[in-house]
C-alpha cells in the first residue's frame, strides 16, 4: 500500500476480493454475502479506511453533493432566530432525496476575481443555492449565482422572472393583525420593522424619509400594517432579536405623551423585546400597551405571556425550497410555491386604556 490515504483497491487486496466487490460493500448499491461484507469491513478497519474519498466521488458525479444556503446576517445570529432553525430542518428534509449536504454561507458575494478568505457565493463548491430573502443584498447574491449558472431558489424574496420562489402572504397576514388591533379600538400604533436594507440602520423612519424598505419581507409586512393604519409611525430594528426589540421598545415607549397604545412588531422576537421594555417602564401588557408579533414561535421564559401573532409554516417553507432544488438538479420543472399564515390571538392584546 502506498503511503497516505488507503484506497478501495488496498481494502480489496487485503480482503481478497475484487475492487468492485469491495466498492459495493460501501456503496450499498448491490448485495453481497454477509461473510464477504464482514471480510471487507474487517480489512477496511485494519487499514484505517473510512470510506470513498468524497472528492473523487464528486469528480465522478460531476457535482459536489452540496446545496448552499445564504443568510445576510452572521450565521451565529441567524441561528438565534428559531424560525430560521426550523426552516433549515425543513430544507434538510427537502434535499434528502439528493443525498446532499447543506453549506451555510453569508451573502457577501465577494469581488469578482478576488481571492476570498473563506468560501462565498463565487467560490463555494455547490450544486444549487437557496437565498433567504430577508436580505438587503438579495440582488447582489442573485447576480453572483447567475454568473455561475447553477440552480437557485429564493425563500420570501422577489428574484425576478424565471427564479422559483417560496412565498408567504406577508402583507395579508400583517393586515389581519392590524385589523385585530383596530377592532379593539386602537388608533395610535407604531410599527416595529425588520431591517430596511443591508445597512441595518436603527431608529425612527420619519414621514418624509425617502428611504423605502429594500427587503421584501419588511416592505410587505409594513404595507399590510399601513393598509389599516396609514398614519402609523415606523421604527426600524437592526435585526430579528429580543435585544433589538428591547432597545426599540425603550425608545418607542419612553415618553408618556408620545406613547402608542399598540406596537405591531414584524417578528415574535422583536415583540418579546417590546414586552420586556414595557415591563421595565412599569407598564402593563396589554393594559397600557398591546403588542403583536409575527412567526408563531415559542419564546423561552416568556410566561405568563402568549403573543398575539401570525403563525407561519416555517418547516414547510424550508421543505418546499428543498423540493424545488431537488427537482431543478434532477432536470425537472420547478414552480413557485405559496404559503399562508394563521392568526393566533394571545394575551398581549386588548382594548386601549385611553
């Protein structure tokens, strides 16, 4: 045996079988006798052979066996959001028929021709890409993927004609929550949004601000709230995190003379942060301020509150994206898929105190 990694030929020689027989023991694509299988596995163990070299397998298949998943934020922050973690579980199920793995990437496409410090959309060895559309860099990411000519699907984002999407009824769902608040008698409402764009700038969005949300999810949910409360004040958060909601809530609720009777938060984590800010200020939820969320997740340590929220099918969204990817890689047609949210009334909304 040559120095270095043992090969299937080495295993076959020690087991005294043909290389093709040794290969099928590891691939499982054909049956062999129990005695032959045991002899091959014993030989492999004695040589320290753990299986076929995945690089060689990739060259034979002409593919990497990897699907890239692109987030805007740092990956650690992405997985602090339970909705993304659940969606990833569904995506893994959706690509399971391919036997593919998932490679998580941040959507810094890198400059063309540059030598990146780590794999990105221009360099990562992937067979297809899933773009998570809650991103201000969606257009740049899409350009990088199109340049490579590999299949791409977008979750909650408009990538233009010819790109399949997994869509959610963001506008109608947010409109439902706003109507609920209106039916309770609320008129003075603040909308706490997800990031507007890649800058993730925090703060009040003034009425004459020319800045419009670049992120599709932010824009659609804001439009739904404004369908019911066209004059609602708007505060932009830097991300979907409880800490972001807490910081925003402190600003929104700080002055009693300008305090809204309700806050429409574009995620459950933001809503939970607003509730915590209200508690800090000695305010009652929903007695002094009502709060709605969006997502339908379980927020740890949030009792006795149960958010009034929109429950979205996160796992189903991820699974649908994986199914679309699978069909595209197999050469089949893939159509966009739409999902709807379910309104769930909790105990964080009630009639206004004034």
